């Protein structure tokens, strides 16, 4: 079964955060998203070996990293999330870090695909139409 079939909700959660970040930072590019995803994948891999977190360079990439990490940590059962009204969201089913890594890798593939097709904003433009 594909990661899209198994964890579409997780992919949608992460992409919703990315779109929200893009709406607040129109200077953001697909490259900023990719740098954030690469750093997050490495951060979650490093946890298994006790190595420190990895952060991307650049203010926009750091912002995407932090906001995406927040939703990932919620899905991992490590932190709570608030809705737009400041109310706590119900805790989702706790997922292992490996599942989050698989989701982040899948999103990187999507960034690559849509950047090739649509240029430096191809991915952001594509996902924005759905959220």
C-alpha cells in the first residue's frame, strides 16, 4: 500500500501547514520547502541515534521547518495543536517517526515533480489550489 493510501491525512496536514506558511510569506519558493523537508527528515533520523536536530539555512526555510515540525510532532503524539480559535485539537493516532519520515520523503518527491513542471513555485502553486 502506498504512503498516500495509508496516510493521506498526514500528508494533507503537512501540506496545509506549508500552504498557510506560503500565504503569509509570498517570497517563499519550492526550494525553501525542500530545504525544510530535508532538514526535518535528517532531524527525525538523528533522533534514533541521539544526534542533534538539523535546521535549514534561511529565514523562510527555518519558518517552514518549525511550522512543519509542529504538525509532525503533533502526529507523533509529542505536542498539542490549537485550532484557529485557540482550542486544542483532539490528539490523533500516534505514529512512529519512520512513518513521518516516509511522509516527508513523499512530499519531497512531490516538490521535485511540481518544481520541474512549474518552476520555482510549481509545487506551492499546485498544492495551494487544494487547500
